[in-house]
C-alpha cells in the first residue's frame, strides 16, 4: 500500500514509512507557562464588550479596522487588537460564568449575525438539544465539561464562519473588513468561547487525527520541510485546526484526496498526541467526524514528498517555552502589567483590572488548574 493510500485509509502506520524524519530532535524547553498580559487583555475586552451589548456596562467597547489593523476602543483608550490576538495564548483563555451567560443572552437577543444551528432542528439549539445529540454519538462524554455558550460557539465555527475566525487569528483583516463594530466584537466572542471550550479537560483523546488542506504555497511547504530536516522545529499555528478522527466514508472523496496528494495540489497531515475536542455531535456538519484543535505550537517530525510535490507530514502539538517571544512568555505583575494603549502610551484602568484578575485567578487555582498552565506534555 502506498503512503497516499495509507493516508486516505487513515492508517497511522504510515508514520513509520515517512522517508524524511528529524534526525536530531529540537530541544524542547518545558516549564511553567505564564498567562500573559495579552491573554488577560483579550479576555477582559471580550467580557466588557458583552457587558456593553447587554446594557450592563456604560463604557462602550467598539472595534474598527484601520490600515488593515484591528483596534479596540475602551475607556477612552485605543488598543491594538491585532497585536493582542497575535500574542495571546488561546490555550490559556478562560471565561467567567457571567461571560457565558452574557454570550447566551447576546446570541438570543436578535443582535447576533451568526446563530448556532443543528441539522434537522428548527431554531437555536437548547442545552438539552446538544446533550441529546451527544448521547446519540460515538463520543457521548466528549463535551460534557462544556457549557451552552462554548458548544454554540463551536457550532457556529463549524459552519462557514470558520474562515472569518481563522483569518483574524492569522493576522489578516481582509475577510472581516466589511463588518461593523458589533460584528467584529461578535467574531472575537466566538473565537474566545471556542478557545475556552477546547481548553476544557477531556477524558479521552484520539491517538492520531488526519487533515487535508490545499497547498497554500511552496514557501509554506518548504518551511515545514525545513522544520523536519532541522530536527523537529516548533512553529506557532495561529488558527483553529480542523482534523478528522474517522475514515473518509465517500469513495469519491477518498479518490479525490488520493489524486490531490499524488498530483501535488493537496497536502496531508497526520497528527499525534493531539489536545482538542470531538465536535461532530454538535457540529453543523456532523458527517465530517471533526476533531478540533485550538491554536497551538506544533512540532514537525517527519514528511514524504512525491515527484509531483505532494507532501504528507507528521506533526504533534506541543506546549513549550521554546520559540516563544518575551511578550508571549512573560507573566502579569507590576513590572510587566499590560499592553499600552495606542493613543496615549500609558497604562489605564484596564491594567488595574488585569492585575486584579491575575491575582484572583492565582488565589483561586486548584491543583488541576495549576497543572493546566504547565508546558509539560504530561500536564497539558
């Protein structure tokens, strides 16, 4: 059986057949990963936006795009939201129960442009609707730790809205340039609640998942090849990663996938040691058997490239200090408080709110919470 056939059949043995494997593994530095100021800023602005939309906060939170950069205006200050998204660690995003309640009210208020929908069900799904679909699925306990808001955000993402979310996460404002302030804020809320949901503890994970993607560019492929050949370098994957945990049922789709890889227009990736969620039961497209991985660091450990340029890669998510910038790895304290506002250069009330949030989160941490912030692979 060829490598491409192995991939289409989702045979993990293909990992052993990859012709190029990193000979010297990149040194991975493990240790405590701080929840950085950008993550706190992201959470706080999401919370304040929802408060304002529901009339609970007199201070407006508005968003606008200028010169291809997304900005947030809050408390008479302007913040570079594109920078906040770039340096926030989405693996550390946690939202309050109040935020989840406000998100649910916002979705049901008639203000939202995107709504959750389940196949063969009219209207917005209830919590019980989700639970019934979960019970009937092959992974009935996969999402039991998630609240209604997290499930609904994942459902919204699983439709065509994933393109807007991932575009924004990857630093491009092109796909969201026509959105108004409220719609931009809503998009950020969906990203936040998808991240929060994927960060919830799961009892089980697939051993391997598989992904097919269009060949974005030769340069992008070469970066991954270089990462393998230099011993398994780590990259930062900014968008959510949709993968499959079941074989492709359609014979036509299997043939198309095999032909695409063989002809060099499609790239195949097999992932190991994945951390994410089985989302098929609450997805708008349950037939895709999707396992969704949050934005993460990724180590590239093997590949094969055929004569037509078609590639199959092996990669694994990691959580490590390796490759992080100072902005990504620093904690929140009086010496490193927060992102400065763009218009004044000074820290504002948002800084104080963040410091209070950081202190409260540390005092409220349980042993399990402390583990979740570690970069050790056994503790993610």
